[in-house]
C-alpha cells in the first residue's frame, strides 16, 4: 500500500491535494485488478478519468466510467471479485451497491482509514451501451507505486468526445467544458454520424450554434466551483479564459463535422 510520504511527495509533484492523490491511487488499483480478469475484455474504460490516466489530461477525477458488453449478473460478480482482491491489499475498503437500471449499474467504492477524517468515495459506473469504434489497448504509465500488470481497453478519444458532448448537453458541468477543451486542443474532433448515434440514445439532436452558445453562457462562478478542485494549481489559471479558448475551436469543429 502507498505510504504517507509517497502521498505527500505525489501531492507536491502534481500540485493537488492529498485526498485526490489517494483517490487516484485507489482508482489505479481497481483498474489494475479489473483488467487482469478475463471478462474485462468486454469492459471499455471511458470518461474524464480515462482522459486523465490514459490520454494525458491534467484534470483529476472522482469516478471510473465504463461501457460494458456484459450482463448485470456478470458485472456484479466481477466487481465483487475485484474488490475482494483489493481488500486483501488495502484494509478499510468497502463496496456499496448504489443503483441498477435498464441502461446502467452503479457501485460506490469506499475507503475509510486513519489518514482521512471522512470516507473517500469512488463511483463505479457501468453503462450497457455498445461502443461504436474499435477500442484502444493502452498501457497505463504512472508515477504511483503500482506494478501495473494489465493492459486497459478504452474508448477511442473520438468516441469519448462524442460522449462528453452528450454529457454536457444533459448535465452541463464545468468539468465537461474542460474535457472538451482538452480534446479539441489535442486535435480530437468527432464525426457527425458518431455524435448523432450517441445523442439518439437520449433523444437529443445536435445543433452546433446551440452547443457553443451554451458553453459561452456558462457561468464563470459555476465553472470555478466545479473545476478548480480537480485541477493542479498551475492549471487553475486557465479557468477564467477556458470558455474563450474552447470557442476558438468552433470553426475547426465545423470543418471536421461531416
């Protein structure tokens, strides 16, 4: 298990609080055990944490999100099996069932130790949604003291972008604006058919003007409140100009949207 000194050193290195560092340590441990399992070949990592751990985004995240091509019973058994292995390595870990619906299954992985006053929680979201593009196989490179033995299957950046646009249209969180900017800045854009298929699942249609106008009008105070805690200190200065930066990609978005 990671030591207090290692957490402190990583906190200084990344410019983020120790709770966020320890949460990422637990996220990495879960992924390492999960992707050692045979059935993980049908589980595809995605979302903001995926962008951070696999594709270089500086934004830390709270949740682990997956698209799955497995049944609920298989997921339940697999998650419990993975958590039992983690519990042998880290005391204070518990798994709590949170939600089960037609399209998704959710757990909360909790850690309560003497290091922190309150429990640390990671939400595990499994969505029963077929992916549209061939997944990528990625090795996680990390400065955390973990011997990563497994390769991770993930959505391609283009498909993550399509889901990020969908998420922003549905929930409008500041962290989604940052992720959109990061993907655009990495020259990642989405094809029209991919985005339309993603939006169709939630009965939405895409209008480019409405999308960028929603970003433009997003309250700066709300953006700061949602985003600052997930960014290393050097990156927080980008928050006041984030909306302007993302709007600079409007023309390039259109050029690639066909």
